[in-house]
């Protein structure tokens, strides 16, 4: 995903897709707690916040202002992604 942003594939419009983000230190703390707690069982998911694909691209662009990275200027609507997604490597199931 990050590589497609760096390659300019998200320009001029990024898909309206969100992803869960978490700091790796929070994941490490959760692993330590799960390992040490005697009642810990099953599966635990650690997420700090959700962020849109276009916002990730803008954060990367702001972090490297001197780069030639083309951050998306718009968000592509779902209907367009559903129609054009397979040509760009996005399955219709993923878009839906």
C-alpha cells in the first residue's frame, strides 16, 4: 500500500478505503500483557484509529516536503472503484 503511494499510483485520486493503524509499541505491550496474564485466551486485536488511504498519502507527503511524491488530491467514489478496480488490481469484493 505504501509502495503504491510512493510510486504515484494513488494520484490524482485515492480509493475511499480505511485501514486500522496502531503503534508497534502498543502491540508489543499487548503481547506482553497477554503472555503474562493467566486468563488471557483467544485472539486480541489492537487498533489505535482508522485512517483513510488518502490521509496516509498526505501524511507521507507532509513528512517529506522536498520529495516529488504526488499525493492524491481527491477521493475516488465507490462506484468508480467498483468499475475500474479490477484493472488496477483491486477485487470487487475488496471494494464492496
